[in-house]
């Protein structure tokens, strides 16, 4: 496979084969990640579809100098959480999740995951105001570093430093918790 940076540049131009190459490279990992939390093949496939649709829509703003995998999994993470929140509101889905939890899923892990998400969200809110703003623009609004720099009237290097600071801050406060490390690695490495 060609260097990913070249593929991203082709994707930015709207080349379908570049999109296909990135789909082949990451879709199964994204599916596995989503399935881990959703416990539904259809929902995991929906997350993959939604994520790649967003990638296509945002293709012109993808920064080829940044990690595509981090960008992809950030969008996938938010799609997974959004779908999980939506599904948990449906009584039938809650019942199915409990049945699966009792048979092959450790309910303690589900609770631990919820606690971890809450902990990570608290850590994010503890970031200094400017770094919090940069983090949210990057990880929640999925803006590229150059878009953030332009929007905030700062340099791309300042954006990079802000993201690095935020990631190190979060990673440093997660400790050695296995689930925390797994989630963090899945989303950001």
C-alpha cells in the first residue's frame, strides 16, 4: 500500500479509490471497536457507515500531516457513543443488552466503561480554557489543525501543542486501568 499521506491527499481531491483503500485499511478495526460497546452487528455496521460518510463529507478538510487513524476513530467513537445513547433510550434495546450482558458480557465492564467515560469527560473539562477549546474543536467538531488555527487565529504549531498537552493530561490521569488504556489506545493511537 502507498504511503497514507498520499492516499489522504487523493481522498481530499475526491478520488474514490483512495476512499476505498482507507475503508479496507480501517473499517474492520472500527467495526470491532463499535461492536465491543454496542454488542450488535447492525449497530456496529451503522457506526462504520456513518463514520465513513462523515469522512467523505469532511474529506477536503482532512489534514494529511495528522494521523488519519486518530481522526477516523475520533469520529467513530462519537458515532458509537451517540448511537449507544440513542439505543439505551429504547426499552427493547436495554433488554437485549441485559440479556447479552448476562451471557457473554461482564456487566461490571459496562459500568466501568460508563464510569471511565464520565472520568474522561471530567478530565477534559479540567483542561485550561484555550486547550479545552482546541481539544473540542479537534475531537468533537473534527476540525483539522489548520482549520482550528485559522478559526482561533493561532499557529498550527500552537494547535499541535494544545492537542499534545491535552492528550498527555488525559493519558496521565487515566492511570494503569486496563479498560481505560484499551479505550484510550483504540481512540487516539
